[in-house]
C-alpha cells in the first residue's frame, strides 16, 4: 500500500466524519440556535432531522422544558427585626431560544442569582406574621418581580414558592406561648357563650314548667330515666311546688269538714235544747205554759175572794 492510498483513505474518513457531524437530530422538547459564520439565523431549527453546512454553521441546543430549581437558603431580617432563614423553589422555562443564548451567558445561573437577591430584598420588607400567614401574596410578588427581570433573556418564570421559614428557638417558644394564650382566650369565650345560651334555654324551660302538672310530668320522666340504669336506691328531691296543689286540696277539704262539723254540732245542740224544753213543758199542768208565772209571789185579789 502506497502513500497515495493512505492519503485517500484519510481524506475519505475525514469527509465521512464531516458529513456525520453535519447531520443533526433535535428532540421534540429541544430547539437549536444556528450560527452561520458567527451570525445567528432568525429561524430556529427543530425538532427533527436537519443538516448543517460543515465548517460554516454551528448550533446551540436549548431545552424548552420547565426547569425546577431550588433557591439556596437565604438569611434575612424581617421588617420587625426578626432574623429568619428562608429557602424557596422556582419554576421557569425558555420561551425564546435566540434571546436565551444571545442576551445572557448562562440563563440558568442568571435566573438562580436573580432569584436569591429578589428573595432577600422582598422578604426583608415583610413582617414575620405576613411571612408566615400570607405565603400566597408573597409568592405572587416574587414571581412577578423575577419574571420582569428575566423576560429580556427569553425566560418565563411560571411560579415561585417559599418552601420553609426557619426562625430562632426563642422566637418559636414565644410564638407558642402566644398561640396557647390565644387558644385559652377562645376557649373561655366559647365556654361563656355556651353558658349564656344554656341560661337562656333554662329560662325558657322554666317558663314552660311553671304549671305543677308540667313539673310533675318532668319529675316522672326523670325518675324513668334514672330507673333505666337499674339503680337500687334513688334519692330524688321533690320541690314543694309539686305538693302545693295537693296541700291546697287537703286544706280545702279540711275547711269543708270543719264547717260541716260545726253545723252538725249546732243542730245537735238545738235538738237537745228542744228535747229538754219538751220534757219540762210536758210535766207542767194545762194552761201553765200559756200563763206566765209571777216571779214576785203575789196572789191576785179575785182569786183570794173566790177561795
């Protein structure tokens, strides 16, 4: 084999390698920014199969999928001078491959750096209570600010989420005491409200149970409920209001009995007096009952003469 043959083989291998290097296949989620002699083409290649001009064109692949990136923990001091350590997660994607390559050197690193600085500046203007309770509003504000800054790079920030907020142990204990006091206050208010409503219901029940009959029915119901538990001894206080109707009836019957007794006794006395009178009048001579007796003992003159 001569030198010429070796040279031909080298040239053939070189040509084949150039041809294969010019053949490009781009996936569905990728796009290619093509530079021709250093100048970018307006159109973006992909997805699919295409061929670059060897030694004239080169390309840069750009991934169009959404990228999830953790923002490193940042030490911030809130507006009310509370130190905190906050980390977050950011979701972004490339919507303009040409600008993501031409306007910024590394759009992933640039987005990470701008997210860190924005996180510190925004959370430093918030109070601790807002940081813990108004997460949604803070996330929307962070997303809006970061998206405005990355828009010239062809990067769209879809969401920013604050993952965790770490505060000192002393502050955690103080917040726990505050939460406990708040719970106790709510519990006392709820208990007082329950007592108030119960007192209203008891007052209404008392108004309905004013009559002795209602009280007696309620007493019987209570005794029945207690008897279902199979108790051998039941000690049940009885209010005097239940016995008052019976006492009134008994006192009324006693009064009637006293009046009838007095009437009977009076009639018996009258009959006894009449009987005695009949006995005395029956033993006297005729006409003596009609002639009044002279209490002085003097005899009439006409009667002396007749004798």
